[in-house]
DNA sequence: AAGTGGTCTAGACCACTAT
DNA sequence: TAGTGGTCTAGACCACTTC
């Protein structure tokens, strides 16, 4: 898979992000859009697109008629739920050095729930990959990914420790576009608790989610469990349509 | 507080949303942007802004070079976590007729955690409003909002059952802009369990969140608990920057 | 090759904030 | 009143999909 060059907008965004995090701006104030457009030699539209992305990420906020400002509290947020892609990255963002152990990696018949999620027939083969992520020695995340076996290319698979979105590109030629995630509180059962190193019945967060590719076809069904005492998620909630 | 007229973009968005949900489009295919611009008599930019919002909400998806299509799975999603504003609305979206009971409504000294969240001094007065939301008879959501007493105007308060964002506009002249929410799995304690009508120790989802106004100042600290068996949240997760 | 969405430009005018 | 972000236009060219 090839990726396109960064757009002008993304380059502007990266440039501004650097100025923001390195504190190169007086009073946390970002220069007017017209000035940025002039200085960087691009149109105001391009500047505005970049600022819109930064605002959505919580890095800045804008006040009509007043100006654009750095959003200090927003900058502190790691692991923004709507943007999580790999748990390796999440753990790194928290300052951990993550390690991965593959617990299960085999093809088996999919259960009903998975078949429904992946729009395949019940009993169709799926590749099941179960992984445990640790920070140093403490287990933090337990995940179970299920991919329709029909999507697998004939290439021999090696290195299933890679993040699932890389695996899908490498061995299925599918690019993960988004997840639809359901957030469920659970009391961990004996097996899950043992793997995560906590007492049975501990309250934990879990995700039950389906990943879709660019053509809007389901490609992976994932369930994940988290040690709440070691990893906590944040989210920015805005009014619909804003 | 006055609200501005819907922008052209929002009008276009509403128009398209209606065509989408009422199934007025052949093959779930949305007309090309140039055609929409011509038909509606607006520029392509306006059309694209409206489509971008609809795509972000999960109602449609776009394929470069191919077209724009209705996203059936996305249309089914109610209570999108990033966009929740009032629990009344959430319960209505689920087809319930919600009712609200105000359990607590008084001014008291804020605890340390709330003081830190609201950037006030520990011990400063806060207005505490605790509410229980029911669908028919079953309790579903328990919330506790804390607002700095210093924000209250002198007007006599009546009708504290209104949604918190309305309350803030009415009695504090502040408009809620966004929440920063932390998602926490808990085992309900005796008091919480009793109010929600479940067994003590039941796993539940909770939010611990701070609401900010347009000037990026914290105006409300909220904690909420949910009956997972009656209400479940979904979320669309995308790659950062997309 | 034709058609579609993606990016970018240059400029106009409006709404709101600060002073 | 000056300056800022918000909205909108008209048009150009590019990247990708489809036939």
C-alpha cells in the first residue's frame, strides 16, 4: 500500500502544531488567519482547514471576533477515545514501554455474534488473534480480533504481533477506515481476570467493535478489556453538528 | 441568549438528511456535488461543508472518484457518545418517554476534586444538583452536577429539572461549549445501586467530566452513572487527523 | 476517456469582540 | 471603529474509480 504525500493543509497543521507544543507563541495566541496565510504563502482556506483540524483535536479554540488561542487543557489529553488506533501507541503515549504477547493465533469457526458483525455465514472460518499488552510487567489490555478467513491472501503469515490495522493491509489488502465501538462495563470473569492479573469480578471497561474498510465492508470484529487502574480514556464531547 | 439563523450549510445538511432518512435516493447514492450545487443554487463549497458534517456523523461515506453514498449501518446508531448533550434526548432517541426526578438541589462547600475541576478554591460554595432519569418506571441514569455558586445570577431559580446546559444559559449566562469526559467502569456502591434499582456491586459505566464555556472556562463538574442493561453507548473511532 | 470527490486559490461580505 | 473569525462564492486543477 502506498500513501499519498501530505497535503498542504496537513503540512500547515504540522507546522502550527510544532509552534504550539514548543510554546513559540506569545500569550498562547495564534496569529490571525490572514497573517498565517501571508507568511506561509497559502490561501486562507488552507489555513482554516488546518486550524479546524487542530480545533477538533482540542489543541486550540477560536473565538469569533477575538482570535485563535492555544487550549492548554486540551493539549494535556492523551488517549483520546475517538482517535485510538493501536494499543501500542496508547501505552507509549502514557509513557510506558509496551510489550505484546500473542495468546491465540488460529483459524476456527466463527460464532454467531461474530458472523453477524462481519456479515458472513455462521460457522464460516475466522482467524482469531488474542493478544495481551503489558506495560513493563503489568498486563493492561486484553484483545481478541476476528478476521474472516476468506479475506486472507495466500501469503504465509509471519509476525502476528503487528497492530491489527497493519496486519489487515499486509495480509488482507484492506485498509481499516473506522471502527464502530460499543462501550460496555463488565465484571471480569475468572479467565479474563487471571490474564489481566486482577481479582475475579473486578469492574473493567470493554469495547465490542467492528472495523470497516474504505468500501464500508466489515473486516474485523474486536473485543477488548482494560485495566482501569492503569489505563483510562478521555473524550471530548461536543454538541451534535458543531 | 439568542441563536443565529441556520447557516446555508446547515440548511443544506438538513435537506440532505431528510432525503437520506426518507429514502428518497436511488441505490443509496447521493447525487454528485456539482449537481447538488446546481439544484440547490449554492456553491460547491457549501455542499461539501454539509456533506463533511454528515460524513462525520456517520450518515454517509464518500469514495474518491466513485461517489457519495448513504451509510446504512451508521444511520442505525443512536446515542453517539461524542455528541450527547442531554440525557432526556438520549432516552427519547431510544424510544423511551423519559422522566426526571431532582434528588438534591442545594448549595454546599465543594470538595477538593470538584474545586480542582472547576478551578475554584477548596471549600468555595457550589450548587449541587443530583437527578435521576427514568424510562417509564425504571431508573436509567443518575447524575450529579456541580456549578460554582459564584456563577449564579441573583435571579430566583425555578425548575431545576431543565437540562444542565439550559440551566447554565438561564441562570449563569454561560453557554456550554464542550465536555472533557473520563470514562470509568465502576462497581456500584450501596447507595448508587439502590437509586438505580440494581444489586450492589453491579458493573456500571460512569462519566467524570468537566464542562467548559465558550471562553474555555470550566463551568460544571458532572459525574454520571448508567444502567448498562438499559442504555448503551456507541462511538465512531477514526484515525487521528482524518 | 469520462465522471467523481479532494485540494487549493482569491476574494467578498457578515458577525462578533475589543478598545 | 478596527480587527478577528465565520460564511459563501466561482473557478481551477488533481487523484481516483469506473467503464
